[in-house]
C-alpha cells in the first residue's frame, strides 16, 4: 500500500511528546510537559495498532496466505522482543546503576504482545472491541502479585495493550468505510464531539482530573478520542491547509525512524540527562530553564529530522525498522522452506 503520511506525522508527534515529557527541567513549565507525558506512550501504541492493520491489509493485497502472514507477524514480535530486551541486557552490563538485568516491560514489549495476540484475532471490530475492554477488567479484578508479567512497570501490558487494539479497531473502521486513505471528514467531527462530551462529563460528574490517568478507563477514552481526532484531522487536511508539508515534514521524517529514535533518546535519558540536570539545569534561573527546555525540544527534533534525511539514502540500514522489516521477511521465508504451506 501507499505509505500514509499522516501515520508518520503521528509517530513523529509521539516522539515529540516523549522528548517534551522526559527532558529534565527543575522549574514548572506548565501543561506541556504534563500532557506530553500522558499522550506519548499511548499515542505510540495507538499508531502501532493502526500500522499493524495496514501491514495485514498490504500482505493480503500481495496475495499472501494467512499462514505466511501469521509467520511474518510472529517473527516481527520475536525480533522486537530480542532487540529490546537485548538492549537492556547490554545496558545492564555497561551501566548497572541505570539499567536492570531483570525483565523490563517497555512500549515495544506491549507492541510485540499485540502482534502475537493479533495472530489469533481476525480483523473485525467484533473481536477488537472485547480486547480493548478486557485489559481494564483484568487490571480491576486481578491481583498484580498473581500475574506479575501483566503489571510490570513502567508500561504494564494490562491495560496499555488496549491502546494497540484501539488503533487496530480504528483502521478496521476505515477499511469498512472503504476509505483506506482516511479522507472522510466524519471521524474528525465525531471524535471532536466525543472529546467534548467526555470533558463535560469530567467537569460535571467527576472531580477534575480524577480518573484521568492513562491506565484508567476514563483517561483512556479521552486520550483515544484525542488520538483519533489528530490522526483523522491530519489525514483530511493534507491538501487543504497551506504549508501543511513544510511545517509537518520534520515530524513525518522523525516518524519514519520512530522506533530507532525512541531507544536512542531513552539512552540519553538514562545516561546523559541526569548528569546535565545535576551539573547545569538545576543551577539555572527558572526563566532560563524554561527557554532551555523549549529550545532543547526544537534542537533535538530538528537534528533527528536531519539524521533521517541522511539515513534514508542508506535505506535506514541497521536501524530497528530495518531489522524488523528485513528480519521478519527473511525468517518467514526460512520457516516456509522448512514447513511449506499451500498458497
């Protein structure tokens, strides 16, 4: 399928939120850091779900059989788990005070789990909606000590995986509308109305910000509404807003290497940022801290967009996206040689 620009922009926005949430600053920088922290991980998982559904559709268009599709999905999950857990093992050897050698639940562990579960879940809303609701029921009724792997911090599988399946459900909805390029304006309107209704309910019936955590159902509903609105708005407005490509192209470029950028920034966050915080930032005047905070976000994003432009010429070789794409295709072919299936 043709690559959807709006998805890459959304990945880039998710990375921007992560940068804004995790750059160290002592003074209060307002709602930007708080909201970015709420949106970053859910947005990343939501777009991963949308992207996975597009991956399924593209493979079906290439006339691949379901077994081959499932094998490729399986290897995508295995490679993602191997790379991400391997990074933490290496980090534990090099920086034992920063990295833990024990099991670590990361965003990519949640995505890999979504891949594996999707092997058994057909692309229909009737299967996706229960998978969106079930994690919140499990988090409410299950004792974390009885199923520790489901609740391991900092990104517990339950209920974060709901964001992944929410992304799948949204893409299935567009597919049912026969609008794979998301040009229909109705989702923009309905998602905006949904956000307004949820906010009104919070203000009238619930204490402000109570239940707004991204791991609680009310917060989940609000964030999903916001993410659907952003994705659908970007999709319908590309050819209608002057300067769309100019202003959003940096986010699009960052989105193409979002997996790789995530871990590069995570390494900076653990190894470099604490030193900067102790040595410089804590000694700055609050106004200078705020200026340095926003300037740092802009510089990091522009540098990342520039790196993508150069790296693109090499086909993103040795990056996480490259390893997933070519590694899963290679292992799928090898698996089919050993266990041949009929097309």
